[in-house]
């Protein structure tokens, strides 16, 4: 039971860190643009990077969730928990 609780806490921490990084980068981009506006092409390129960072964030979180679920179910079936 302690392994399950530890696993859930660790997974939640990973998700929170990934989302926090994506949010901070997004916030910094728009805050810097408010202070001193970027030229349009540069701002569009940075916005594109921000979108792909968000996609990568979701992808990593999905992989962590699926792999964690797979490992947990696998350990239950084998009786290692």
C-alpha cells in the first residue's frame, strides 16, 4: 500500500513540475512582450515554440501516466505489491 501511495505522489509531482515549467515559460513570454514588444516574426516563432512545448508537456505526461499504470498493473498481476 505504501508503494501505491508513493507512486501516486511521485506521479503527481512529475505532472505538477511539467505543467509549471510550461506555464512559467508561457507567462515569461507574454510578460517580456508586454515590457518590450518583440518584432512580429520573432514573437510568432516564440509562440510556435511555446505551443510545441505545451504539446511535448502533454506527451510526456501521457507517457508517464501510461507507463506508471502499466507498471502498477504488471506488479499487481505478478503479486509483487
